[in-house]
């Protein structure tokens, strides 16, 4: 996985006394710091660079969050929601997936921002959990950021886990495409913390999940979390159909069940590629700005969306192909769970060039 090294750390006055600021200064000592009175709504989104969203990821902002940290997942209009709650302790992500919905959702305020008032976050969560002791909550942290991508620098999650691990009516999910788990392995999750990964075969990771951990790195991190007592989750989302996808997805499932104990999995989910008209425009624009040298992309801009792993347009597959892919993967997941003895017999080595294993 690529290391994150921002060009500048911009801190809103009042955040200098927070533990998050202290962690950032300790872990990023060479990054210049600017203290400002007010970040303003448009921090990081105004750039002369053509790719505003990509440019916004190059600076890291630290400020106090002035609204509610905890909210019910809004779901999608006209759909039945899963009653999931979310905590937003950061905005945007240092990774850069080609299909990421944040390209459209955060376009007007795309700054990569971490919130410093962790004490307010915990107080707010405590009031809700204490008030509704008879209700069991599933709370996630990966709605508008990756839960662990910035953890080596902020230490945010390490500060949160001890509180949530003591609560009897909650499961806290940390959803990530990273392998940044070192700081949490010595903590006791007490069965209340689920570390979850977004999963795709390596060809999709190589072409469309830039800056993220490799498949092998994610599985190594999952096994380390399992051994440390964490529950696990896996999200096959978005599933993308391409030439050879069945073999790649089948191999991915087999390696997953050969590496981890299926009895430690709290949940699995499958999702399809979701493209709004605005997101498709952003995907088209950002592909020409950032990936023209890496893919066979027409230079006249006449395309609908980025290419998937076999070089075809993602939008040609769209939802229908992804749904079909999802149903077929379901049978592979069931088969893998039935055949696994739960021992996690194989550990993937960190080898991006090949799929090597060692027996344990």
C-alpha cells in the first residue's frame, strides 16, 4: 500500500491541543504546518489544477467538527434501509478509486479533513447508547472516509476502540481498503469491534483502486486482526464483470476462506457498480486528467466512464452485469464456507507479483 505524505498540514485554531494533532506532528514531522483561524467551507476545493478532487487529497486539514458526529445512515431514496448508524470522524480519503462516489458527493467541499474534537464524538455516542440500552446498534465509520487509511498518522481509531469495546449494545465497524492495522492489534476488542474490508480481485485493484492495499495485503491484515480477537467483515462492492472475472472472483473467495476462520466473520455484503450521471461525468473527467498515461484512453474525451480490468467501459457492464456477478459469487461464498474447516490453513505472503502461500 502506498504511504500517505501530504504537502501541508493546515490546522484550524483550537485544534492544537488535541491528541490527534499531537499524533500528526509525531508521525509527520517533516510536513509543514499552517495554523489558520477558520478553514472555511471551501477549504481544499479551489484549485487551479484541472483535477480539483485529486488535488484536494494532497493537503490534510484538522479542525473541530461543529455538527453531529453520529447519525442514522440516510440510505437511498425509495429503498429499505438496514438501520445502520454512521460516525463521520473524517472527510474524503487519501486513496483514489476510479468509481468512488465521493468524487461527486464531496466535490464542492473535497478537502481531506480529520476532526480533532474526539471527546465530543465519544460524549455524543455515549448519550445515545446510554439512553437506549435496550436497543442494539450497528455503527460504521466508513461512509465518507476510509476508516483506517489515516490511522498510522492520526491514531483516531485507537482512541475510539477502548470506549466502544466496553459498550454492551453496539458493534463498531471499521471499513477499509488499507492494511493499516498495526496500532490496534494490542487492544482488546471484547467482541464489539468488526474490522471489515472492501474486496475485489487484484486486476480490479490494479486498475481502479489506486493507492489501496493489494488483495494479499488486505488478507494478511484480516488474519492479523482475527488473531488479535477482532470480528471480521467483507464487502464485495462494487462487483465488476470483465473477461475472466469468474475465475478471479472464485480464486479470491478460495484464498479468503483458506486464510481466515469463517466463524470470525460477522457479515458479508455484495454490491453493484452504481453510476449517477454526475459521477459518470466526474469519472470521465478525472480519467483524462490522471490516468491517460496509464490506460488506452481516447484523447477526445468521447467516453462514458473509466475502463474495467479487461479494458472495456465500466458503464457497458453497469448494474445488470454486476447483479448477475453478485448472484454467482453468492454460491461461491456458500461453498467456501461449507468447505472451510475454520482453521485458516494458509497465510498469503505479501507478494504483489504472485499468489504465494505458506502453510500454518
